[in-house]
């Protein structure tokens, strides 16, 4: 198991040279003091129940950070902290600081609508609107005030191309989005997010509900997109984390046990629990 | 054993389906067979030519339904214009915005509104709404089409609110989350995603609400004034097709020409509701995904 992962990792590294070449991980992380995402001493509660314990993590601009860990360990909760989707759950509260692009997003002055424009989200289950393919993609730009038909068409085309879906749907843009296959629907949801031009993309197990071929396509897409976007992706699948991420964080029971460069986490984990998890001893 | 139960169930369901068709056919047959004597005697044309409805006039009876069709249309359209937006907004408020205790507070109120007998509403129209309208518009009497439209709208509201709320609540949460995560406001989400996704359910709510209200002859009869003259505005008195039947059926001579002419009125009313339902059906089954 371990060998397999390391092998994939090596192959991947040939295709995608790691963000930080030979420098040590620590200097890579401290070399820049303006982080795209910076979380300090985060505690999160559902009512009385604490779901996240003292999380500290940073992510630089561009590149992929994967979050792994067993079911129920708080990966989704953490992701939804970053675009304040947890606000929709009643009776939650949070302590600590969550900064995105240098601003504390839990500051009372934060414009949540504007935040969610900057921090896009792809859900675990593909969730296109019951509208046409075109209208799904155009939805975001439209609500943000774009009325010009030509510009909308342009955005739709570019977003679909960005999500590697254009060739499959260009002749049927006005068909219902729900007539697409599961994998196509998930790429449609990615295109829908791209259309609002976010800076950060949150992906919550985007391949868990699609078949292997669609998974492959979406993984390729993530590697494509990380040139332009900061991507934080939750995955159940360690091999996937190894294949597509530059950094990996390991969650266990609401704690972030360890995080760092993916190659390091998978070859030289510092915490015994991380090692146990990635070698398949539990989880 | 299960095969037999299955067969019996199948027959029971088939019979139920056939019963509905049988009732509908029976109604159609009664209306038609009782209308035919009128058509034989005076033809189709007098019902739809300009004039008034005066079938019991001694010298020269006339049978024009046009003014009453217009009255029906005015009351219905006026009621819709008021009940549909208010009903959908209230439903959206109850299901999307209201806090749990607000919902607990408002839902019984809506149900009580639904339970008010139409005669009582008609009475309120007479003693409260009519003087109010008279004062507001500075007219001698508030017994008119507007009064009827408002009351019919009020009667349609509880049905529209209750059913539209069910339809909106049934919209999967993922649609709302997707919209909010794209940076839409709650208002934009309700307006552009939730309500369109509930479109067919809301249409059904509107149709059923109107169905109940249009069937309510009593209120309309009490507050619209029952004038058979051509209405020129909402401040004129009108008579609707259903009110006309209710008013005259009591003292018409059985099997007289007037009697059969009233069946023609019923037939026309039936055709109108049938066409409205048909259009609503087409609207509902048109795929909401492709609207644009
Ligand atoms: N809306 C909620 N209300 C109360 N508790 C919740 C809620 N959502 C999640 N939790 C709890 O918080 C903990 C973390 O859940 P979360 O969904 O973040 O886990 P996860 O790592 O994403 O799991 P999975 O891999 O199964 O998706 C769990 O114990 C869960 O029961
Ligand atoms: Mg999850």
C-alpha cells in the first residue's frame, strides 16, 4: 500500500514538479508571510459539541492542499468554515482566526456574499440547478450583475472549457443540466463556480459520487486548475491525495494531526497516527 | 397468493380511475342534454351576441352571456392578481425566512382563514369592505367587481399559501446551498432558484386555490351587485356565470326555455374552467429546465 502510494507520487512528481523544489518544507512555508488562507487556533462547535480542536494551517497562493482523514473527523466542517457555509447551520460558533487573503473573514464587517464569490465551493454530490446547462453556468455572473448576452455566452464557453466539459456539451447548451451524467454534472458544477472567478476553490470529495473515468478527468482538471486557483480538496482516497496535491493535512477526531508537503507526509510522517492511517492500519 | 392480491388491487385501482371518467362523462352528458333544447329553440348565436341576459322578459327575451363572461373574468383575474403574488410571497416567507416560532404562529392562522364559511366572508364584504371601498373611491356603493375580486382572492389565499409552501419546502436543500455558495443573497436564492424549482407545485397551488374560489358562488353573489349590464370598470357591479345560475335556478319553471338556457350557462362555465385547467396542465408539464 505504502509502496504503491510512493510510486504514484514519484510518477506524479515527474508530471507536476512540486511547488517548492529542494528547499526544506519549513522555509517554503515561512518564505512568504502573506498566505492565501491562514487559520489560527480555530475551535468550532455545533451547539455544545466541539467538532474542530485548535486547528492551525496555512495555504499559499495557487497549488492544491488535500485534507484526508476518516469519516466524521471534521473535514467538511473545516471546509465550510472557509466560506462561512456553516453560518447556515443554526447554533454553531467558532473561536480563533480565519484569514483569507489577509482579511479575517469572521470579522463582523465581512461581506459574506462577497466572500463566497472569492471562495467558491464544489459539493460532494453534484448539485446542478434544474435549469439548462447554459443557465447553470450563467447563474453566478447574472446574480452578480452581468446582463450582456455576448459576455454571458463568452463566460459560459470559457468556464465550460476550464472545466473540460465544453466539447461534450457545446451542441446542447440549452438541454437540462440534469440530463448530464454524474461525472459531467460534477464538472458542470466546477464550471459554474469558475464562472464567478473565485480565487480559492473548496472541493468536498468531488469524485466520491462519480465513476472512475470521471474521477480521472476531474483529477486531471484539478491539476490544471491549480495553476490559477488555490485549491483545498477533501478526499477519502489517500491515493488521490498523493496524486493530485502539493500539501496534505491529516484530520482525526476534529484535530489536525499533521500537515505539510504531500511527498513528506506520505514518505516520512512525523506522527505515529498519520503513519498508521496512511499505511491503512485504521480508518 | 400475492399474485391474486396484486390482481385484485389492480382491478380496484382501475375501477377508481374509471369512476372518475364516468363522473366527468356524466356531468358532461347532463349539461349537454339539458342545453340542447335551448340550442334547438334559439340556436347558439344569441348566447354570444352583444346584449344582456334577460331570458324572462315578456316581450323579447335576450340571452347574451357576454357581460357575465366578462364579470366572471374580471372577478377571477382581479382575485388572481392579488392572491398569487401575496400567496407565493407568504409561502416563501413561511418556508424560507420565518423562524420556527413565527411558523408555529402563522400556520394556524392560515388554516383558520381557510375554515371561514364563504357566507361569513360575504357578510364581511357587505358591512366592512363595501363602505370602505365606497369611501376610498368616493362612489355611492362599494358593492362591485372589486369587492368580489378581493374576497375571492382572500378565499383563494389559504389554499395557495399552504400548497405553495409545501412545494417550496420540498425543493432540495442542495439547490439553495449551491446558490448561496456562489455568492447569491438569500433573496436572490429564493427568487431565482427556489421558486422556479417549485414552479409546477406552485402552479398547482394557484389552480386549486382558484378552483375553490371560483366554485364559491355565495360570496360573489352577495358582494358584486348582480347587475346584468356591461361592466366598464372594477367599480361597476357585475354578475358572474355561477352567481347567475344560483340566483335564477330557484324560481325558473322546470324544463322551460329559461331552465335550459341556464344549463347553457353551466356548460360555458364548465368549458372555461376546462380550458383554464388544460392550459395550466400544459404549463406545468412544460419542462421548467428549458424555459428561456
Ligand atoms: N449540522 C451538524 N450538526 C451537528 N453536528 C454535525 C453537523 N455536521 C457535522 N456534525 C458533526 O461534526 C463532526 C464532523 O463532521 P464532518 O461532516 O465535518 O466530517 P467529515 O470529516 O466531513 O466526514 P465524512 O468523511 O463522512 O464526510 C461529526 O461528528 C458530525 O457528526
Ligand atoms: Mg464530509
